[in-house]
C-alpha cells in the first residue's frame, strides 16, 4: 500500500429505507479508493436501517466498527458521534428518508446519525442521497425541508425517476451508488490542498 497517499475520512449514514442495501455497495466502492486518495470509511446506521440490513457487511467491507446506537460506548471517553464528527471530512447519508431529512432541517438530534450531523465541523461536507415514495418527496413539508438544508450548504444528489419498491413509479429512487461515489470523490478533491 502506498503510504504517500492522503487518507480521506468518509462517514456513510444509512437510514431506514429499502434502498439501505445499496449503501453496502457504496461503502465497498468508497473503501476501494477515491481517485488517488485512500478512503477510510465509517458507517452509522439508524435503528430503522437495521430493520433492512445488518451491520455485518458494512463492518466487513470498511474494516471498521459500525455505530448503531447513540449510547454505545468504546474505550474512548469522547462520545462516538462526537469523535466521528471531528474525524469526518465528509458525511454522506445514503439512503436518506423523509424522516431523517426533516430531523436535519429542524435540528432534531435523537439518534447517533442526527447527533453526528449536528456536531459536524463547519468545513465538513454533507451530501444527502434521498430515497422515498414519490409523493413523500413531493410533499410540501419535504420540499421545504430540502430547501432549508440547501440554504445551509447541504448538497443533494437525486432522487431519480423510476419504479419504487412500493409499486409506484416516480421520482424517489436513490441515485445509483456509482454516481454517489463519483460525487464523493469530487467533493473530497474540492477540499484537498
């Protein structure tokens, strides 16, 4: 391994959507590298995400422990969500549900992921890849929450048009993981000196 390469620190937040299984591929892609930069990836899963996928593939692919609960402890005295907020160069939430987007817009920090997002350093980027039913995406509350987050500098990628797990067709599918990974690489190169 080339030790001259800089290591980028990426946290992938996974929320409770059927698209949560796609986040496994995203973690795999990011762990393999970010265009001349090594990526170290950590994963934070909400309780709802754990209803769709387990921590095992994330832990295996990233070679790092997965944060699943706000109150988990480790050997450090610093709460894990604060330590990760300090560590991260970029937080990517993929998939991001309407619920999580609403919490972020209103500063609700009731799980490890939303607490981490609120504790991020100002220079740390936040990239959100929504995944939800099309009517949920178009609901005025979601539209307003997205507007609020964009006004704070949060970037969104997607959602895409297509057939959704609920059987409806429309805008609400999570963007392909290859597109998300490419945008992560671009964002990391933007903050590199």
